[in-house]
C-alpha cells in the first residue's frame, strides 16, 4: 500500500533490458551516438515536430530550469502558479540557472486562469527599469494539486502569453498521465495548444532518470546545449539516457505505464467516494487528494499504508486532514483494494 510518490516506484523490465542492450562495446559520448540520434528522431515523430530541438537531461528540475534559462534573461520574470513545482520544489534553481530572473505567482490556485495571467502580465513592465521584463509563462501539467488542464485551458493561457509575445513552457513531469487522461496526443497537448517548449517527463512514469526537452522552434534553443554543459548536466555516457527513452517510446510504453497508474487512481477515487469521503481534486490523473479525520489517517498508516498528509500535521483527532495519494505504474488493483478496506475499517 505505497502511495507516497511515483518517484518511488520500480523501473519496468523493458527499461532495464534496454540499458543492458546499450551496455555493449564502445560508442561516442555526450550524445554523439546512433541511439541518441534515433531517439531524437522518434521524439520528433511522436510530437509531430520534425524541426524541434530535442535534448535529454537526467532530472525534471534540470529540464525545467534549463528550458526556462534558455527562454528568460536574468532581468525578466517567469509567470507561474503559486504551487508550481518550479516555485515550491526546486530550491531556487530557476532563479539560479536564469542568473536571477524572478518568479511572478499568478492567481491563488494550482490552475492559472487567462484573466489572472493577463492581469499579472499587465502588472509588469509598469515600473520601467525598476521592475522586471515580462518573461515566459510556465504551465504545470498535471498540476501539483493533481489536476489536469484541459486542452482548451492550455490554449487559452498560451493565447494570452502570445498576445504579449511571451513563450510558453510546459512542465510535463507527468505529461503522460495528463495526455492519457485527456485522450490527447503529445502534439495536441503541446505545440498544437500553443506550447513553445515542452518537458516530456519519464522519471515519474517509470524511467530510472531521464526527461526530454522539446523546443519546437529551434531558434529558441540557442544556448541550451551550453547551459546544459555549464550546469554539469550533460552526461558523458549519454547512451544510458537514450536507452531509457528508447524503451519508453517502444510500443508506446510511456502510454501503457500512464494508463496503469491512472486506472489505479480511478479505482482509488471511486472507492473513496463510495466510502463517503471527500476528494479534493476534480480532475485527477494519477494523483488524488482526499480528506479524512487525523485519527483515521493514523490508523491507516499504522496498518502499513504509506502516503503523505498535506498541510498542518497537528490538530484535533476528529478534524479532517488532507492527504495525497500517488499511483505509479506498478501499483496493483489488489493494493488499492487493500488500502480501501483499511480505510473502511478506520472510519467505521
């Protein structure tokens, strides 16, 4: 009953097999190998973007901050949600890698609205040299509160950004889960919706550690490669990044893994609602936030369930406490059933 994070799940055997295949003989380093070139072309084909600049990096933070640094000068600002990963969970890495660009928080929710974004953009470049220049808009899909933006919502935000000549960055650490939820192709959820730079996440969806950054207009990619090297994020034995992505793309493994995780989350949501509990996020993919009394949470966790409470850790036993459950590809239907049975016993 492990629902703490999709970062904690195992690696699928297909990925380990691909790594073993790549571990044969000598090939050129730093991405100058046949496997990396093949993966690059396959990512372009998957995204229907034959001219895109494609880069592999080892972590989601690396993908986000290198992309933003390429788009944003140090005297500009990045517009994002108050709970965006780049704001809450990346230890000022965006500011560091951009050379000091600030983050401007838009609205008070995990999902930005076009009106709130327009107001935030309008508020900048209002103080002349004393304030930051307007910079990229960063959308997290799916959000840190477990919600999925619809294609129309992404397009509406991108339209606002483009009205001001600003590029759009999509933090897609859970890109696959969102695409499966929407029944959308990667192209439909990225450049066809107005996204300029997309992170195609792999680590949270079963890979050992690799993310792809796609910059759809290669003119916007100037400097990415040097920033990656300068930031110590260019792997010398790059084939081992490419091998993971090779397996991820083979037979649409990326989609299969996300479908498994999303299905288990659907099972959780239906079960929790059936027990009369409140589910807080209305557009789940592989993450559900739900409320239960602190006393019940303690019973469930004492029985072996692993997950995180959200917000204040202390409070009255009978007060509702918000918790987060995350499903990775390896969670079984039996594990979900066992968890729901344990919850039922705790609230009985």
